[in-house]
C-alpha cells in the first residue's frame, strides 16, 4: 500500500516543509499546518491558503532512495534529460514531464523511468534547473 504524505511550500518564507498535518481551514482563507523543524520539534504555522503549495508523495523513490514528490525536478540517466514530476488529472496519475530542446515538455509515465531518476530540486525552490543550456 502506498504511503500518503505531503509537503508544503510556503511562498512567504520560501521554505519547503514535510507536513505532519493541516489542522483547520478557516472561512477567511487561512489554514494552520504542522511540520517538523530541522531539530525535530513540531512547529505550527498559520498561512493564507493561497500562500501554500501542497505536493503529494508519489509512493516512489529515486535511484538514491530519495522520496519523489509532485513538483520535484529530476535528472534521467537513461535519456540524459531532465524534467519535473506532475499530476495528470485525466489519467489520475503522476507523470514525468521531460524538458525538450525546444522548451516544450513531453509527458511520460513516471513508472517507466523511476529506476533512472535522480531528484535534484523542486519547481518552487529551484525552477532555474529546468532551463535549457545551449
């Protein structure tokens, strides 16, 4: 059975945290979320919902044993390319969006590449890793 986990990127503080839980969503657009700090203390943060990007664990790990989350930027050893992990609503699954030389993305099944992927960042903190070098 796949483990259900989430991360949250707080746009205000520009920090990605591993979520423990979300306590309450307020009618005024605010939410509280819990996470563990680097010193393993449980922290509470209150933020506007629009200031939080939540990403879900795919249930898969990269070739180095690192958990792969939606929004992660990955290198693929097999195809010598990079891209990001995204959710496809119509297919109800996670996909590897491969960055092509012309700047477009080609969507491929994540499971076909998972043994060759290496997480190198995420689209919130490291968007520049998705630029094409010429």
